[in-house]
């Protein structure tokens, strides 16, 4: 399916169900999903989805991942309130990665920072590039609710 | 290390070597790396790096991945000429994903499209959202040089 779509021109349409059926999940049944703030373009985080999380995300418009540590569906923001509303969902050329354009309420990161990518490698140093917008204790109480 | 950095405030610096040492590679020794065009914010592709590819990327400033299909270092653009110059490199909160801000020459995708994410799920349909900028035959001859 994805090989066929390579040759398809812009605006070609196929039934979504047939395309989603051909997604390449890894041996754990998971596929990486990148979340990007739809208007600013900021990359917020990367997490994993199983087929159920993907279907729920498409059905509800609210992003749901699969937590590998908890081995359960992870409705982003269910504890913290920092939800992701789906704006659009995109698949890559070989069907093994998802790009979610989302509208992120507050911080995406469990540390309270807007984005999870706050450690920059700058020559011989690693530099912290942002501060939390909200203290994690405020987001989660004393529970550690990450992936 | 990454747990400690969660509490660090903006502009905190640590030796890069110590941080990179603690990256969480998967059981194949790989870590996902997202490539984003540094100025437009467009997410171009996701691929994988091993430690050697990461070190080479940091050392040379030209992005090098690890090809899972070829089981070899994959210097992006080595066949097609469509290289990625690294602008900055970022790690996520738990040290298991890399974000590369790059300057992409031409198309990132082996299909000749600018971005690999050209299949959008739009309700019950999958829609092709872009056309190739360069024919893949021009980029690769008749060889299929993908990941």
C-alpha cells in the first residue's frame, strides 16, 4: 500500500481504513508518534501508539498514546489536564511513523516544560534550554505520571 | 542523569559526554531521531541513529543515521545529494528521542517529496498532500536507496 502511494499525485484519496491497516507496527505492536504544535511548528514530544490508541485519537480528536511503562492507553492530560487536541494526522512514506499536529494545552512535558526537547547538545556541553511553565507538583500532585 | 536534569534550570550546563552516555538506546542499540527544517519548522522525517551515527553527526555537522534495512551507517544524501546540515541537536526529557534541527537540501524523502509525511488521514480518507519536487529516478538512478 505505502509503496503504491509513493507514485500517487497530490490530492489522491484512498479509504483511510485500508491505509491504516497497512501501518508498520513494531514487534510490540507500537508505532512512534511525533506531536507538533500545529501553529508554531514546535516539536513537543514523541511517544508511542498502538492501533487502539490511534483509533481512539482519530475518533475522539483527543490524543491518546500507549504508555510502555504502564502498558496501558495513555490519554494525554488525563491527570495533568494538559491535553492535546488533534488538528491533523499524517503518516510517513513507509507507514512506520505518525506525525500529529496538535493544539497543546499548556506544557506537553511531564516536567512542566512546554516541550520535552529541552536538553540541547552544544559542542562539549549539554544545555538546559527552558524552564517549567508549571511546577510538576502542581500538574500531578506527588504522583509521577509520565510515560 | 536525565532525572537530575529535570530539576535543572535554564542555561544549566553539563558535560555533553556524560549526558550522551546516558541516552536510552533500544535493545538494538538505536534511538529515534526526528529531523525538522530549522527555519520553517516543517517535520521532514524520522529515522534511527546508533551511537556511532550520533557521534559522527555531532562531529561533522552532517546528519548520519543508521539504516535498519541495510544495517549500516546512512549518511543522509550520500547517493541523492540531498544532505542535512545540522543546525542544533536536542534530547528529550527521558533521553530516548533526538530532535535534529537541520537545513535540508532539497527533498528529505526518497520519493522526491520535501517531507516524508505526505499521507494525511482526513476522516474516512487518506489523502496525498504533496508531489515530488524531484523524480526519484533523478535522485537515485534506478536504485532504491531508502532506509
